[in-house]
C-alpha cells in the first residue's frame, strides 16, 4: 500500500507538471491533467479546435497495475521512463506497455 500511494503521488505530480508543457504549436489547444487514484489511471490530454476540427489526443497515459507503473502511451519526445526513475520509481517497477512484450527487453525494462 505504501508503494501504491508513493507511485500515485509521483504520477499525479508528473501529469500536473506535464500538462503545463506546450506539446502543440496550435494556440487554441490546451492540455489537461487527468488523475484517477481510485482506478489508477493518469493522463495528459490535449484538446481544443484546430482548423475547424475538434482535437482530443491522449499525449501521455500511465496505469498502476500490480505495484508497477505501466507507460501506456507517450506521444512526447521525453524519455518518460528515465524521468520516473529520477522521481524515485524503481526501474523494475516500470513497464513499457506501449511496446510488445518481446520488444520491452531492448529498453532494459521488465516485461510482464
């Protein structure tokens, strides 16, 4: 339980921090941090209007499953796994969920 609370706190702070980063040059798009500590989902989404088209993109998505942080989506140029380690997450507790299991080992992270 202690690890879960620690990882929830790290991810909540991270998505808040990254929601303030401009990932798009479009002036009418905004980022929002979404934090769900009941179901352990954490996201940064970009939304708004671009050239008369509504945009809603999930830029970053994390889940906590079985005391591990799963990076489900990363559409940034940030090495988000390294950022998590800097913030105190154990390397063996990071799963690159967006990669197929056979490819995860090449990033030297756990494959579940």
